[in-house]
C-alpha cells in the first residue's frame, strides 16, 4: 500500500474521513463550496487539524494555501492557479488586540468572494479562538460545520464536530455564555495526531512573519488615531485654520497634510464624539 495513503489514514478518524468524502462529493457534484470553522483555545492544535482536514479534501494542499490575513485570502481565491476543489485555510489571525476588526474584515472578504468560492468549489477552513465571535450571518448561514477543539482534564487534545443544524442551534443558544454544552453533537469526540501536512518549520516562519506584519499594522492604526486626535486638538482648542494645521508637519521634516486629509480627520472624529 502507498505510504502516503497509510499516513493519511492515520491523520483522520475513519468516521470523519467518511463524512469528509461525502462533503467532497456533494461540493463537486452540486457545484457548491464548503466553509467550516475550527475553534479552540491557543495551543490546542487548530492549525494541525485544519491541515489534516484540508489535505484529505485536497491532496495538492500546500503552504501557499494557508493565509493569515484577508488580503492573502482574497489573493489565493482569485489566483487563476486556484483550481476547482482547492482547500484554503484562513489561519488564526485574530489573537492580536484587533481581533474584532480582523474578524470583520474576514466576514466581508468571505461575502465579497462568495460567488467565486462556489464557482471554484472551494473548501475553506477558518481558524479562530471561538465560533461565537463570528458575524451572525456568517455563523448561521455560510458556515457548514464547526470543529470545536478542547483539552481533556488529562491535557489530551480532542475535537467534536457540530454539523450544520447542530452548529446553528449551538450559536443561538450558547452565544450568551460562550457555552458548547447544548445541543450535543451527533458525533463522538475524536482525537488527532500532532502531524503537520506541510513543512512545520516553513509554516512557523510564515506565521511569525504574518504576526510581525499584523503588529506593525495595529501600531500604525494607533499612530493614525493619535495623529487625528492631535489635529483635532489643534483645530478646536488653539483655533488655527485648517490650512495652517496642514503645514505643521512640514516644519518638522514630515509630509504636509492635504486639506482633504484634514477634512476627513474632522469628519471621522465628529462621528466618534
């Protein structure tokens, strides 16, 4: 027997493999897509399980199809090289302080390319700390299944699957207390090995680089908010004209602000008051 097949059989529990094969057949023959959420606390193995599921559905799955932000996600989906039946992972890009805004971006990205996702019969896995932070529309209607990972009291890693109807009821009943207790999954708990289907070191390097960019982006957003606050203070408290405020950065070797930027700053800050 082919060694790859032997290894693959060890990745996925037989019952899960059987269900995934049904999903794949349905997606391809019915011209659909499949979007699943994998959630759980940090370190429980979301990335590992996602790679195993993705590789089972798409044997050509590779590191290029693991995305860490909405821009990369959109790029991969729109790439002509992304063929029918491709599996894509949107890895956990929500551990930073801007998790809410990151989720909002992903929700918008998913909705914006929904037609392409269906036309290409894509398998999408979205990783995040908790399913309950998803946008209501996306959680109820676009997500087809939830894979919830957790640690047992013995620190073993398990996951349980909530299919479409169970997942929907879980969101409606459990969101208030972030509870996964009702309804019960129709499947038993499953285990999975700590086996990366892509090169683990390459994966970790890519994730680390994405995290650095995310930190810089968050910091840039903070600086922008601070700049806008200073501009408003100067305009409203010191009474300087907009054109004079716009010239201040040039006195310190920085690019001059345009009148449009000043107007936009005032408008944004007025909306936040």
